[in-house]
C-alpha cells in the first residue's frame, strides 16, 4: 500500500503494529482482498504501490496461487520488503503515472491505499487500467469514518483526524463517481475504515 514518497513509514508502521484493534481491522481488510482476488480467477497480478509487499506476502501465506509482481515509488520500501519479508516476488521501482509495461499486460492490477495520495486520482487509475487486460482492484479510506477512527485514536488531532498525506477524502459516493469515470464497477463495499472496489477495464 502506498505509492507516495511520504507514505511508506505509515504503511510499515500500520502493518507492524501490535495494537490488537488495528491488527484485527487490517486482517479483515486483507481477508476481503483475498476473497475478491480469488473471485476473479486470475493467475497473475500486478500490485501497484505495493510498498514493502505486505499484501503480496499475505496472499502467499494464505495459499493464493497467483504469480504476483509489485512495484512502488519508494525504493526504500522495496528494499526493506526484499530484506525482511519472505514473499520472493519481483518488486520494481516505478511511478504509477508511467508504468513500465505495455497495454493489457496483467489480468488483474491491484492498487490499495494509493489513489488518495495522488493529485489526480483519475489519471492514476487510467494508467492502472491501461496495463490491465481485465480487472482493477482498488481501495481508499472511507470518509468520514477513517478520520473519525483517527480522532478516536488521538491521531492527527490538529487536522481533525485527516491524514496530512491524503490529498482526497473519498466518501463512498465520491469514490464511485471517480472510479466510474474510468472503469466499470463490478462490486463496491466497505471494510471499516476502508472502501474497496473490484472493477473491470472499460473496453473501447
């Protein structure tokens, strides 16, 4: 998760947290991602903004037979993941706006907790759809519940719970509107405090 150069410390901290509530919520999120990927039936995927590769590692530990490749803007996150996570997946340093792959390269492209960091989420999503041949799986924080959760934890109080790295605060409606401008939504739902959308590339 995270394709923004400033987001990596938060991603690593989130996945390594010993807070039982945070670990429970994150596990529920990962379980839903796993089920949705299984639903597609794909055998290959690209995880854009993979950070250290925690999601890829989760999928492999839960016996998902998918050849996964990851990439991220942060070289530090990629190197840490290669050194500390036993996923053995190829990880590449790239920019979400200029993915180094031809059109229709992967049957599934995942992009989790990334689009809210981009100045133009739709432009990033267009590039994800370009390299996908069929599916794009997305997640972003579900607002205002994500900010409310931060406030309850005493986090980002001066910003009323808003993460300073987030350039967009997507409600369910605004996220669907943004996504539908680029791809066709198959399923959209919520795993507190996130929202997830399984989408299909729009054929021209």
